[in-house]
C-alpha cells in the first residue's frame, strides 16, 4: 500500500519533466479551406494554350498587266485580273496599264530587263509564226518573239464574212463581188483575203476589196458592198457565240447570212498560210441568234491571250494563275465577256507546250487543265 502511494507521485513527476524538456505535441486540428492540388509540368500538360505556328510571309511582289486601249474588253479584263489578285493573293500586287496593242507591248517590255520580269501583256497569238521567225513587223525586235511565253487565253473571236444576199452561201460565190474588210495590212484583213484565196483561181483578183472596216456594215445595208467582215465573241467553244454591238445593230435591221468555206478549203488554207487559216472555228446553226447562222459557218479566229517574257519568275506566275483560276467566276462581274474565263478555255491557245510559261504549266498540270497545240486541235478541228 505504501509502495502504491509512492509510485503515483513519481509518475506525476516524470510527466512534468517531459513537458519541461519540450516533448512535441500534435498540432491543433482546425478546419481548412480545400485547395486545388498543385501539379508540376513534369507530370501534367501545360495549362497555357500552345503557340500558333508562324506562317512564313514574303515581301510583296508588284506586277503589271499591259492591256489594250482604255475602256475596251481587253483593258477591263486586265483591270479585273489586277483587282482579283490584290484582293485574294497575300503577296502579289498588280496594276493595269493601257496599250495600243501587242506590238507596242512587245517593244516596250522586251527592251527593258526589269519589265520582262514583272509584266503580263495581251498578245495576238495569230502572229506567233511571224514573232518567232522575226517576220515583219516583228523584224524590228529580232529575237523577242522566241522569248515570249503563253500564260492564259483571254478571248477567241471567230472571224468571217457576212452578207445580206441569201444567194451568197460560200466564199466561191464572192467571185467578182464587192467585199469590205479591215484596213490593209491588218491581221483581220489579211486573214479574210487568205480565207477567200483558198477558193482558188483568180478569185482574190476578181474581188473589189473595200478597206472600210465597220463602215462596211452601213455600206452593205445601202447596197454599196455585197459582203463585209464580221466577228463574234465565243462564249462557249462550239456552242454559244454573241454578236458585238455593231453586228447586233445590223442583225436588228436586216436578215444576216454567214458565209462559209468547205473543209477542203480549210485544208488548202493550212497548206498556203499555215495553221491560223488551217484551223477552223465552226459556228453552229442558231449559235449567235435564232436563224443566225442558218448554216454551219467555218470561220477563222483571232486568238487573244496573256503572255510574258521567259524571265518572268516561275513562283510568281504560279501564284497569279492559281489565284485567278480559283476566283475565275468573278471575271463576269467586271464585263460580260468575263464569263468566258473557264477551265476549258484557260489553255486554249495554238501554242506548243514548250512555249507555255513553266509557272502556268505547273498549275495546269496539277489541276488537269488542258493546254498546247494538241489540246487546241481537240476544240478547233484542223482540215
């Protein structure tokens, strides 16, 4: 009993000693606000959004479209091309310039190395043979023609002869007649004389040629000439054609007949004058208007298209063609003839593939768009 009484005070003394030497005690349990567990980048994805990949940019490149006279269809299409590029290309910037025609453009651009690298111009491709062989009037720029490359077709203007006389059906019927053509030495007058010459004999010498251009329409109405030169605008190859205003005016007053040639004469035309007369553009019955023509008329054509010199950069040309083709439906918003800018026509020029600019060829090949002489011959048959 005495031992138990002694043990109790000893136990108390031991407890007090432990407190005195700082024996740790558990911390008080107080309520805490829950927090989001912390994470480390090594074990969890970053919470900040990833940076966007930088798209390489390049300095703007300035080009120019040298067209035809201000206000004409060629000028408007050049303006349209420039406007489309300025709106939809991220780095090609374009402007439009007036020109009196392809001869002036070839002269101005060809003699300037800087312009060769930045200028796209409208060219009459019917003169291709003259250009590449330095035949007059291109002999004043020797070597320039061989440096020119095709880019894209603009317009095809089927060209032929019309009459108000229902008895004149073929070019053979023009022997001894009075015929109005465009000014002497022009492509239009040359092609009409060559076309008529395929009838053979002395037919060219027998005709009273009047170099009166559009005045020939009024002369025909007044009975001063028997036939006149006319052209139509091709909207859809082999299907739809429209009459320009002056021809439409004649058609509103009189019944107009289209004069044709035979396929034998088409073949003779190629033998005599080369493919520009040897290719035929058949105008189907009713293709211009009801009853016009009233027979299939085998016309020749004026082929107008965009060209550059071979120094024009390939990557720039690729961007130009890509942008214009991707937005081709916009051309018609600038002028009705813009509706003709369609895949079937982009490569529709009678030029060998090797003379197409490589930037244009690259895009056309990627998209399966035809170009070159073989493709051209599929649309416009040769005799």
